[in-house]
C-alpha cells in the first residue's frame, strides 16, 4: 500500500505514467526529478502519512524502493 501511494505521488508530481514507475526506478536518472521535485515529493509523503523525513536521509533515496523502504520503517 505504501509503495502504491509513493508511486502515485511521484507520478502526479513528475507528470509521469505510474505504470512506468517501479521500486527499481531511479528517481533522478530514470524520472528526471530535480531537487525541487524531490522536496515536493518528500513534503507530500510527510503530509499524507503524518511523518517527518529528516533532510540528512534524503540523499540516500536513489530508487523508489529506497524511499518506500524508509517510509515503511517509520510506520
């Protein structure tokens, strides 16, 4: 469920077909996200799930799966 929500958020923010996004998709390289996109994605996830993602862990999110695994660990 978390995976689907994160994929939907990324898809909406980056205006990309969610069918093209998987846990192995590289956020920067495959989806062309920039730093502002990343901030928007993180903020939306934080708002939806009522969690806080520290700034110092964000650079570790290379794939959608990395982000999803972190969010899962916080629930």
